[in-house]
């Protein structure tokens, strides 16, 4: 027998969030050329660091204002691989940051933030270090939503048949997942939220002496939007922790309609296209139930 206690109505907050992530490529760097140079790295709370590259303790600290020192010390005439390793170790030892040399390379370092949210872009004077953004940090509460949300995560199964058995399957093999699309109707359509979604397919600009304009435009054609994917998190409204969260591991939003009315609330409908996050544990890298932000993941 079942129990009425197991029947639930669970209103949920809808959050779109992920940690910022960049790669730093040292393959074109030289020990002497980097000496005395730096790159800046920021946390979501605005805290900024600078990585001072110091060859054999002979270079002068540039000490840019408002940033905290991360000293990257390496031997005279160090190879790009040795510099990358020193950079990864120094950044890894800094609270709020995680860094490691990318598997399969010796000169590229991936840097993660430990907290979700957008960050100021890395910059600095070390122009031989090539910086590429892999994920834009996000921490967006989608606010009040309208109606039920149907999150259909369906596995794709291939039934294998044989000549000898006709249409009777002799085996069933998992081949992936049906492409999940989750529609969310947003009732809170403040300008900042519209900008969050529309500029993924365009951008923003400010005319001389004017005010900012943002929107969608042909400038995004041919560009990858993968760096804008983030976790789509469905969190119970009254939850005290993340243990009952339902998480779409990577979701890219597509704004599909914008309702304007003098009689009804203004609404933005966004369809999130979901896919697997291959950097996460393969047991739950498409959809995950539980706390995906806990330590050790």
C-alpha cells in the first residue's frame, strides 16, 4: 500500500547558475618575456588578484592597484610547461579559486571559481598568455514563474532485432538522451533579466552621449553560445539545503516570446535546451538529483 504522505506538491525556485571558468595557454610564453608581467583574476564577489610572474626572484612586482598578489615563481629559463605548472599551483593555493593543468596538455591551465556568479574578465600585461573564456559565470534567480514546469529527461534506447527473431528485440542498448527542452514562463521581466537572455544572441552598445541599447542581432550568427550554458536548478521553495534540487547540468536559454499587455502581466517565455556536462561525474552529468555544489565535486 502507498501512503498519502508520499504525495507532494513542491513549488520550486528556478535558478540558472554556474561557476566562471577560463583557460590560460602558456605555449607561446617565455620565462624572460613573462618576468614582471601579470594577469588579473576575479571572484564573483568582486575580489581581484594579480598573478605576478617572477623569474628566479629577479623581477619587479608591478603591484597594480586594488588587486591582491598571487606570486608565480619559476626558475631561470623555465619552459612554458614549467611556468604553467607554477601558475596552476599558485592559483590553486588561493582561496576561492581552483586550478589545474588541462589533461592532455602541458601548457594550458584551467581556472574555476569555487562560487557561482559572473566575474570581471581577466586582463593584465602578460600578452603572451592566451586567455579563453570557457564558461561565463551565472547566478540568476528567474523569480516568479507561471504554471507548471515539465522537465522531460528521457533516455534514448535502441532495441536491437535480428533476422532470426523478427520484430522481437534481442537486446536493448542505451544510446543517449532525447533532447530535453524545458519551457519556463517568467513573470518578473525587469530590464536586467531581459538583458541576461537577449544579449546571448546579440549584445549591447551605448551611442555617444546616449543610453545603453541591448538586444538580439545578426552579430551572433556563427558564434558558439556554449560558454553561456549554465546549471538550471529547480530548488524547493522551503528547502533548508540543496539535497532535493533537480538540476539540468547544462542549459542554454532561448527566449521564444515576450507577451506585452495592458490587462495581463508582462511575460517572457524562455525555452532551455539541455545537454550533458562532460566535466561532471558521468553517473549524473545530464540531469542530477541532489546537491551538485557540495565540496569535492
